[in-house]
C-alpha cells in the first residue's frame, strides 16, 4: 500500500510509519486507513498553524481544537472518530520506534478528551411494502427483453445487488469486497466470497471480523442469473462479484447512484441508499423473529447495544399497526 501518495505528498515520517503499521500489523482496510489519514492530517494542520511539534501538544490545546471543529459544524460522530484516531496515534507514538528520533511523549494528551454528546437517531428503514415495490420493479427490469446488450446486463446486475443487500444485510463495503467464488490459489485472510452450494456469503467485515450470512432463495435466483452474465463478460474464473463495464469492481458511488435511480423509477417517495436496505433487513427480520442475537450476528455487530436500536423501529411498526387497526385507537370525530 503506497501511503505516501495518498492526500498530501509530504507527510511526517511518524505519520507514514503509523499508517504503515495499521496496514501491515493491524491489517486494517485501506478505507479505514484513509479515514485515519484524513483525521490525523487535521491534527498536523493545527500543529502547523500554531508552530508546534507533536511532542508539545497539551490536552487544553486538543480541547480547543475540538471545540473549533464542533463550532465549524463537524458532527459529534465525526469528532468521536477523530479523537479515537488521535488517541490511537499518540498511544503508538509513545512507544519506542527505531526509525524515529522524536522527543519522548510521556502522557497522551487525548486520553481524557471526550467528544460532544451525539443525539441518538433511529436508522431509516423501508417499510415491507416499499421494499416489495423496489424488489419487484428491479426484477421486472432484469427480465426485460427490449433493452440493448449493454443495458441488459446492468439491470441484471443491479437486481442481484438490491436482492443481496436486502437478503443478507450487508454493508456497501462488504458487498463490493465479495469475490464470485473462493480463490484457492491465492488464499487471503481478508477475502470475502459467495458460496454457491450452501447459499451463504462468507464476509470479512468491519473491524476484521468474519461472519457467514445466509442468502435467501430470491436473492440466489437473481445472483445465478447475474453469474451467467458475469461469466460471459469475464475471461477468468475469479474476480469481484459485482463489476463495471471494464470488468473491475464497482465504485461505491456507482452503487449508490444506481440504487437511488432505481428507487425513483420504482416510484418510491423517499431517498433510498445502500445502508437503508441493511436497516430494512434488520428491522424486518426482527419484526418476524424477535431474535435480537441472531440479527446481531448477521449484521456483524460486536455489541448487542448496536443492534438494540432496531427494537425501537420494531416498536414503531407495532404502534403504527395498533393505531391503524385498533377500534379505540382512532380519535373521535367531532
């Protein structure tokens, strides 16, 4: 991984070594390392502004800088992530590194700094009815016979994507990391793949956690249809499951744009994005099964607390059904 070429051309040596350590030792994804890089460059921008060296940073300066970022509109969630990156970096830099000749840092200046409290917001999920509308529209598009060859394979691919999103509750990054099949000749601990025989996705997910998620029958039918198109376009047996015209993995923004356009064409009254399908999967499975632990495992959440937010969505659904159906729930007509 060429760390030096990302963002700014001349990064401090300690930052380069830290990012390299994240990639080689901790085996974090390039996406995660890029986020660390962006957050730490904010720190170095302040160092440059106030003519400070990294070993001179004090807690009161961190508080001041965080307050400034908050005042500029940076969200509490982004600040929490930024502080986590800064805290991890200072912990790393406190340790001896033969390549560095820095003045030793005794105390981590970020250790007691807390981010502003973030307001809890419920994830937005599609209703079951809206999900059905989206899936059926995507399916009809995939079955059209009046499209050009170039349009035809794209709608087949898009239908497979939305079915897999909703069937298995994957993150966008996870979906795009899936290989069409396990490559035995190049084993990779980070590899994700689709097991066609067992109808399961073996996912290398967030935080380096691996999980196996089932794929429903409708999604498998869509994927098998897409596999036939994939094999007609690709000369190799292996490669990313979802590809573009050039035969390389789709870009996240392409998936977001295609899904948004598909939802608009289907007549849905809300903006649909990939994570909304993940939320919809979690909410609908919980409504049907009431098995919070199972949903936690399928989503790949480390903490059950991350999954419990969907119980609020489930309650909203029950409350709405009550208001619509119960004879004593409706207000009296005057």
